[in-house]
């Protein structure tokens, strides 16, 4: 599972990965999310007009692809 403490601590680096996956999220959204998983989930749901369960599935798939993330 993805370590969100590492993501939050390195959000400025990691947010590009999030933006590449969810391009509808604005820089303002990303700034406000600041590595908080629940807030990212909410913003994905809002921006893409999908329900929480669908956003959760998308986020889980994203976490699986990025589970070994370590800052450079």
C-alpha cells in the first residue's frame, strides 16, 4: 500500500504524478490537497463528477501503480 506520510511530506514533488493522472484537478486543488488522501478522493469525485466509490477505485488503482514511490 502507498505510504501517504511520505507522499504528504514530499507533496510538491509528487503532485505532478497526481496532475498527470487527474488533469482536471487545478493547481489550486493540488495546493489545497497537500498530500491528504481523503481530500484527494473528494476532489477527484467532484472534478470528474463521479461517486465516491468510483473515485475510491480509481485512487486505489493509482496507489497500486505508485506504491513504491520514494522521493528523489
